[in-house]
């Protein structure tokens, strides 16, 4: 479930749709009184579209139907969050019963609006103790304000891919573990070409590159986005200014923003073999666990490895951490087959063999304690690096919000201005950013 399918600015459109959701959900429309042992057809909507992914989800459904011969599942793939939202608002017989999302940023919106049913009553009836099944970090991004309206359906962990051949050429013996080491190594690994261009960049810090959304790298600092009252505190957290200072140093060490940005715009598509890391134009690269499968399938012409992203020098003890996100699954509030729908959600998210089989098939991180420890899990050492990142106690998820993660979009826009040199007073700019985030949150609740 590679994140490239979700545009980095997706929260804007979805948050706008989310404003329409506020207060419009009517949980009583659905029913949790159906008999899950009776014949029933469930509509299951998901976002997977690549042939291998669709096969994996269809195989999962086939296994479920074998265990539950009375439940037939009609699966519809390549469905966006916006389409699901429209269907849930409309309700009726064509709306889905079981829904998924690649965008954990929107969970707060789904829970707060009531469009996705609270799963805690179903778990209590089933005797499923969520705290013993799912890691806390994953529960954090599938709930909002005490409402567990979703459960994790595989996870994504972010780390650093690196070109071992380039490291050997530069005389670097291991991947960097701190930000100062990253800066030094990036400078050594950068190779300039004539006319001020590049043959290769050590580490491209520009926030518009592929998966380089600023919140993903910022996770290495362990920031606190909101205070106990829910107010944005980016200006008050010292980590924020340190993060931007480090990003600026990385840029300057490799030739400056304008030169790097010109090089970035020459890169091929992220999903193709012209991906800049796969094509040898980047020596180190922030990416998710799925990239390893693509590198193997493309048979790239260099030896590569995986490591956790470096951490700030004054937080060296947190090395091994990373940014986490993932797919989430839930039950539509309007479904008239919620007990049967729960059987499917429970199977997909909590059945150990199913979670392991699905994770192996699409090369994603399992989302339960038992699956993470399963001997049936893919033993590829590069994949295991991401499993370790997912289980690291310092790894970070984005806190949920009621407006579909608009604060993340605001941070992205602000970061683009900072790296381009358009913000001349960082502290003042961060205070304005906090005010904007708080105003957006207030408006979404009105």
C-alpha cells in the first residue's frame, strides 16, 4: 500500500469534504442487530489497484468466505476516500458495509463525524482486547477522542535506502546514524556535473521529492504537535526550529536549494524504474518498506541496503525510530449488516495467519503483535529493518484531527516556503502557522 497513491496535498480536498460530514452522520440508520450467521452479501470498498495487490486482497476474501460460507463479499477496488465519503453520506443499498483508507490523517474526521461506526462494542462482544492485539502507536492513529472507529490493516514504516556501491566509492563504512553524520556523508556522496548540475546527490532534502513530506522527516525529532488543550504548539517546541535548521544545512552542504530543485525536477516518476534512487541519482533516500520489493523486481544495477533514518545528535539514543502510517479498516455507520461486517473487519485485521499472508503478499508491515513475531513472516533482512522501526518505542504517528489533517497540509505549505527562502523570520512564521492551524480546527468544529 505505497503512499504514493495519496497525493501529499490530499488532506485539503478531503478536509473540505470532511466539513460536510460534521454533524451529518446518523448512526441509527445502520443496524448492529443483524444475525451474522444468516446468508448475507457485504460490500467491501478498498483502495488497492495494482494487480498483485488486488490478487492479495481477493485471496484474503476467499479465505474469509471459506471460514464464513454464509457471508459473500463483493469487493470494489481503487476507491478513493472522497468516493467513500460521498457514498456514506448518500447511504442506501449501494453504500459499502466495510471501508478502508490509506489516509490515517482522516481518521479523526471519520470518528468525530460518526460516519464510521465505533468498533469498541464489537470488540467487547468478541472478547478482543485491542491493547493486547495491536501496538499502541497503531491504535493511536485509528481512534479519535476515545472513539475507536477503525483498526489497523497493515502498516507502513519509513526508513533510509542507501546505495552501497556509492558508499564504498566514497569510503563510507556504514549508513549515518545522526543528522551531523547525514550531512557529512551527503556532502561526500554528492557528485557534480558540468554546468552546475549533478550526477548524483547524497541525500535530497527538498520537501517536494516523492515521499519527502516534511512530517515524515520531522518524526525523527519526536515533535509534539498539540498541547493538552488541542492547541498547535509548533512554535513552542524547540524541535521545530532544529528540524528546519538541519534541513537548511543539508541543502547548503550539497549546493543550495535552487540547484537541488532544478535537479529534482529532472527526476523520473516515483513508481517507474526512472525513480531517482533506483536510477542512481540519489545515494540515500527516505522511503517505505514497499520500495525494497520494487528494487528487487527492477534488478537495479547496484548493491543497496536499508537502515533507520538518522536522528538528531542530541537524541542519539532514539536511533532506530521512524515515521509510521498505514491502511485502516472500519464499518460504515449506515450498514444494515454491521455484525457480519465486523466478522470481515476482525478477520482482516486481527487473524494472525491472514495478517501475515497479506503482509507477505504486498510487502507491508504487519499490524498485530502476533503477526510481527510470526515465523511465517518474510525473513528478508531489509524487510526486517522496517519491522524493527515499526516496533521501536520512539517511532511516531501523526496525531488525529477532526478536519482530516489540515494541519499537515499547513505544515507542508509552510515548509515549502521555508526551504525556498521565503520565510525571513522563522519564529514569527511558526507562530503564524500555529494560529492558522488553530483557526482551521476551530472552524471545522463550528
